[in-house]
C-alpha cells in the first residue's frame, strides 16, 4: 500500500523559514498529484499548495509569495518551502497524494510559529 511520511516540522520564530518533506512509497510517484494541507484544532483541513504530476502548482491565497511547493520524482519526494512564516501558519501539515480514485494521506507534522 502507499505510504507517505512527512518530516521537517518544528518551532520557528515569526519571519523564519522551514522546509517540509514528504516521501512516498508504494506508488508510481511520477504519476501522482501531490498536495500539502494544514489543520488547526476545531477547524477543517485546508489546502495549502498542490503540484500536479506535470509540475503545475497552485497555492492558497494566504501563502502565495511565501510558500513554494516542489517535487523530485527520482526521490519520490515533495517539498514545501515555507518562508516569512506567521503565527497564523501554525498547524499540523499533511501531505496528500492522489491518482484517479486512489488517495493517501500522511500522518502529519506540527509546525509552530511563535516567539
């Protein structure tokens, strides 16, 4: 079965940067569309950024110009570079892959932006 493992979360001061990684196994990664989502307690999970199998990207308005999603197919890895972080970016960040009807989620990684 497909597994997604996120890493790179942690505590960072406002204005700082973090890079999240998500490694996939058990799928033909180059065919997968990939995305990053985030969730805070009591709120619905929201889309942060997506990257298609062809490399097209899309971002939530709240992160445009600050976050960058990328992928390295040879490493079956998708990245989320987060710059100029704000306290409101604090959340659990989840990686998602989908190909046709097949969907998988990672376990999440905590990002906390605080002074």
